[in-house]
C-alpha cells in the first residue's frame, strides 16, 4: 500500500538538495497547494520566502526550511488561539452544520477539559433529532461528563440550555457545553433559535465561547456552508475536525484568514482523546519537519 502523502515528507525531499534553485520554488508552491493553503496564501508565502532568501543571500535549502517554519508560525500566530474559559460556570455554545462531527467533538472536548481536572456538563439542546440526544449521551458517558437531556421529546432547546446552566450552578460544575441544532434548511429559523438560546443562557451566566465545528475535508466549501453561523452566531473560535495535519494542514491558515476567526481546537482522529488545542509554533513545526 502506497504511503500517504504528507507535506513534511514532500518538503524533506526539497531541503536535502545541495542548493535552492527555481525547481525548489516550484516544488514548494505545489506542496503548499496540495496541503490546502489555497492559491492566494501560497503565493504570499512563496513571495515572502523569496524576499527573505534574497535578503540573507543564502542558497542553503536548510535556511529555507527554517524560514518556512518561522513564516508559517508568524501567520498562524496572528490569531489568538487561547480558549477563554475563566468564568464559572464557563459556558461554551457549539454550533455547526449536520455531518461535521459536532456530537463527537463535544465528547472529545469534554474529555480534553477533564484532562485539566475541569468538571463538565453537556446540554443536549439539539432537540430536533432524537438520535442526536442519544449520540451525545453516549459520548458524554465515554468522556465522563454529566449530561442534561430534554425532559420530553421536542422540548424547546432554550429550556434545555437553561436547565443545563441550572445544573451547573446547583452542582458547582465548572464548564457547560451546550449542543445546538445543525440544520440549515431555514437559516432564519435556525438563527432565531440560536439567538433565543443565547438570551436564555445569558440571563444566568455569560457565554465564554461560541465554537463553530468545521469539517477540514470539505475545504472552502465547509466555510461557505457555515457562513450563516459566522454571520449570526457570534462565533469566537473554530474547531477543525477530520484534519490530517500533515496532508491538509494549510486549511488551518486558509480558514482563519478567510473568516478572521481563530482555530482553537483540532480533531485529528476518531478516538475520545483525539482533540488538541491549537498551538501555532507546534503546528508549524509539525508541518515542516
């Protein structure tokens, strides 16, 4: 079976050559495009690197490798990727279209928080689909988080959110994660629902983060699908799921630049522990080395 393409492996072939030549630049541009940086960002990065190589009068590919890592880190670090979870309870609203991995992401996020010894409750406010509540309950159980379910079928999502905050206040639970519906068939109705959920939550506690889950494999189409959320939901951070960091890592930068919103979490596998925070210098190094 052929080894999967990765940016790091493609770049390694370039950096062992004896000198930087025009082929190096062509190969670099191709590698960045395959890694989903997009044509505009690829062109900008290559132009910046050409200028640095000229300025430092180097022909050593190892210098180019170091400059590429530094340049990518500079671009990633333009955005504040820190999760803001200092309030108690810290309330996180999770939004996104159906099919992006929102439910599994919530389970993984709960596990991620518990690794830092934070107590977590999940609110199943996607009451439109009964299956969504059951799925969420399974992932909450796997992560060790508590869950507040609707008390009856079709319950108003805002009232489930209200009950979840009540539970957190009553039990001293530190972090609340509220699931929301992912249907976009009527943008107006969905956004009205989100507005109501926000209003009801904010009567009891401030909302610390609104995280939009995007499927990295859909590329720019994923951003277009999510534009309603970006416009209306007050999104503060992005979670990229199904990200093979080595092959499609460029999408992280492309989506931050396109939306102006930082990527805060990365999902890079199917397991309960496969969600990590986004750290620019670590991610840049993982792409280039």
